[in-house]
C-alpha cells in the first residue's frame, strides 16, 4: 500500500527508527485497500488479491498491519480505529448464475505493548474483528440478518447489530490474556448471544453474558428505542 505524503502521520521509535506507529486517514486507507473498479483490477490491495485468487468468496481474509491505526473525518484527533470487518461486493457472471460475490475480510492492527491502555496489544484488534466476522460477516447489509434489538453498552455505545466485540471494547476487563508458547497474547472478550437476546438469566454456561472473561459483562442493558433516542 503506497500512501501519499500528507495522508498519514507517524511516530518514530525511541532509537529514531521508523516507526512506533502510523496514523492514516480512514478514507485514504480504504481507498487504497478496496478496488474502485468492477470487476477489480490490480490497483488496490484487495483488488490485486482477488484477481490473483488469494482472496475468494470462500475465505475470511485478514489484512494485518503492524501498528497502523486510522483516524476519521480527516482529523488525526479522531483516533483511533484499530480494525474493522466488512466485505467487498462484486457482480457475478454466467459462471456463478450472475449472483453477487462477497469477499469477507477484516483489517486488523498488530498492536505493540504500551501504545494503548486496557491491555490492548498484540492480537486484541484481530480477535475482536474475527469474532465479529463470524457473528456478523455482512454487517447487517440487508437490514434483516444479524439485526438485533437496539442495545446500549455500559460505556454508552448504541447499536442494533450483533457486533460482539463493540459491546465490550471500552469496558474494564476487555482483554483476556492467554499464554501460548511462552508469549502472552491479549485477545478481547466478547459478548454472548444471550446478551443480545435480553435473556434473563443467560442460558450460557454460568449464566454468563461474555466470554472468555465473564466479569466483563455481568448484566443486561435496558431495552432501547430506535437509535437509543432519548437515552
């Protein structure tokens, strides 16, 4: 991915090497990541992967970036997006009955320790996005599938999608350290289906609303009106 000067910012490491992290405008990043032509060509990262057959409609693909975070509204102060999941929609042709093709993917940052609080490091963003991809791969695009009653997490985030990571990302105990091969990873705890279904008590093991960290989410939100208006 080649970025034009002025569309990104960066911070050097303590020894002067590049880079501790890079900040990129979300609009610029997405423009470089996703194909602008249909069918796709090689001018974008994902378009080239689709053309080469490295990404197919049978894959869940991760585009991993080391310490690359996005800012919104062309304002570096509106930071930071550490990852997102979505899909690239492409037209079908006679070979597949002219059915739309959906290339499911996520962009995730590998996060070095010390850049964020709350234990957000290494695979936190990746685990968040992969969990959400499995639960809501098409991000409610048809207004039917994976649409939930409006929910409000304890930190004030309101949605009507089954975004299992968003519920918990800004709460205490959001990450659940796991040591594998001598390295401690920090995957994110996610909300369970009973929380979205407003089950009381939860039908999950131990009546939990979150996993694997059951302490992250211990109660339901009250039912909310459309867009949580008035809340």
